[in-house]
C-alpha cells in the first residue's frame, strides 16, 4: 500500500493567523476557507492541514473547548 495523502485537523483560536503562519513559514497555500475553518495544502506533499476555530458548533460539545497542544 502506498499512502499518497493525509490530513491533520487542529482546533485553534485564530484560524487566519494560523493559516498565515503555515503559508509564510512553510509554503502551504489555502485550498478553501469559511468562517471558522480553513484547509491548507503543500505543493510538494500530499499533506493537508485543517484548522477549525475553537468553540465551532459543528464540533462535538466535548471537543469545542479543546485546543491544539503539544508536549
């Protein structure tokens, strides 16, 4: 099996700022966007990043306040 694409979804407070950061520093470009949502892709990979605004009502209630984090 050959994986040709993948996507990561992150819940963030500021979707436009997060999108701009990926575009400016890593060469991603916006594929689609709406209020509280953006999808970015990279021309050299099959990777897509999806940003969702924290609290967005389309998310399950238990996940609405959860932000992207790392350790």
